[in-house]
């Protein structure tokens, strides 16, 4: 019984920390959307994959982090879902609505996986999470190079969702609650 309570307490702590980081990432996303509009809409999902790769490599070499991986992953999910011909410039409210929808799906995925894996990510190193992000980026690039065709693998969006969760976990593990998000 005590183990069940500890597991429940651990998940509640994860959700609180997760939501804190996401709030800070969203605030930065909104500020950048106010400054730049949705210029990122010109980027194809493949270009966003490359941006995630660049950011993950930066972490690997500098061992510092930021929200860019979270935001780029969410932007890539949004790009995959918008129909060809959708306007390049989105109203801020529409962009935030799409962002929030993607965040909710990514968070729901985290809850499901955390149920299966427990809080295993808490015992990981930030460098391992970074390596997993890089591995996911390389997987996505391969799927993109194969024109989206896979035999048994998850699709591109699932990999973007995992990248976002790994980046959020890294921010939590760094212990700053997302304070250094840039």
C-alpha cells in the first residue's frame, strides 16, 4: 500500500514539474510568436527536425539546455497536421491553440508511458536524455528520407512527441524548473 502511495506521489510531482516547464515554454513560444509571427510555418517538418538536431547537439557539447527542443518538437507536430496550403501566418491565438493541443497530446503520452515505465527517467542522466533525442532525430531523418514509409516503426509524430518529453524531463532533472529556458 505504501508503494502505491509513493508511486502516486511521484506521478503527482512529475505532473506538477512537467506542467511548470510547459508553462514556461509556452510563455516563450507566445513571446516569440508576438515578435516574429509564425515565420516558423515556412519550415518543412524536415527543417524542424534539423533544428532539433542542432539544439540537441548544442546540449551535447555545452551541457546546457533550453526550451528550443520542446518548442521545435511541438512546431513539427503542428506542421505535420496542418494541411498543405494552410496560411503561413497564423493568428497568435490559433498558434497557441495548436500549441496547447500538441502539448496536451504529448503530456497524455507521457502519463501513459510513465505508467508503464514508472519514474525511470528520474534515474537517467541529462546526457542520456540528450542522446535519446539525437537518436529520435536520426530516426525521423531516416523516415523522412524514406518518404514517411516504415515497416514496423512508429511514425514521425510519435518521435517528435518523445523528443518533447525527453527535453521536458531534461529541464526537470536540471532542477531549475525551466528557469533557464531561452
